[in-house]
C-alpha cells in the first residue's frame, strides 16, 4: 500500500475566493506528480450551493442571486482549469441544498451546464448524508443530476463517494461486504464505475441512517470499530477498480488504515 492520492483546498473552504496559482508553481507541481505519480484532488468550498440558495433559486430572474451563483461558476471554472493540468485529478463539490428535491436537482444540473470546462476537467459531485435540505443523498439523485446536465458537458462530470455520508443516510450498511457489493452494483448500473473517481474513506461517530455527517477516525466509529472485515473488503475493491482513496480525518489516521489493511 502506498500514497496514491491527496486532497486540498485551493483557498478557504468558507470563501468564494480561490487562491491564484502562478504558472511557475503549477509547472513545478505537475513535474513532481509526473515523476512521483499520484492523484491530486481539490475540494470546492463548503458554502457553494449550485441551486442558488435555500431561499432563492438561481436563473429564475433574481439578479442578486444570479450574480452570486455566477461567482460560484467562475470560481469552479478557474479551479477546474488548474486541476486539469494533472493526469489524475478533479475538483470535488457538494452539489447543493433546496427544500424541493426534484426542482433542486434540476437546478444543480442547469448550473453545471453553465460552467466553462477546460479540456481534461473533472468535476466530482459528492454524495450527502441527508442533513437538512441537502441534495444528492443517493446514487439515484446523483444520476438525476448527471442525466439533466447538457450532453456536451457530461464528459466532465464524475463522482466522489463519502463513506461517512453513505452511513449517515443509511441506504447501504458498509459494515457488510454484500452491502458494499450492492453499492458498487447500483453505481455501475446508474452511472458506470468509470465515473467513480474518488472515495472519501471516513468512519462515522453517528448511528446508521441518522442523516448526520460526522466523521470519525478509521475503525474507531460506528461503521468499522467492531469488525474491520468490510473495511478491508472496500479498500481492496477500490484498488481493483482503480478508485483513489482519500481520508478526511487526521494525518495519523493513514497509519491506522495501513496497519489494518496491510495483511
């Protein structure tokens, strides 16, 4: 097992503004990744809502809201243009929140269709745990967004699956190997496994299906603390399908995972 992927924020996770990357820094970074191959992923700010806002949908005639959503599009377009230089890369985004699910999912797709994608861009939509009015909680909802994106833009859309969010929503019990198989099978049927580009591997400190997003250290939470058989199975399955894995807990947790799966 080796380091094969990393993730970072290109600026504050609570700001629309993205750091400007110099050509020299970008050139040096690409050279290092070429020499030491691994995936490079950035995470868009948490405050991005591709629907517009909870109170007002984008692209419905509200000038102020449309200007705010355009800032989100501009920030994503810039970040995508930077990340597109790396062979294995992508920009992860939480799709959005709205209290009318079908309307919200369609609006997310409309906003994505307005993004100016650079060649080799990959926008990774991440599943949510179901908290509040969050959308994209199921593979079906992710597929609904994808299918409503303009066909010419679908080539740039991929997906990131978060295990703590899967556990929080409760549709799949990741403590069981057959449930992991069902997750992979459903994803393949609805989107195709070639569209699954990253796994956020997090344990969870909340009960299955509670609709909350609470990360915990690997094998110390409610998913894999009692039994790590399914954890090893999931890691191996991702390796078989060439899906990079990123942990979102602490740096030390990488060693915990290594000790658990090395055998």
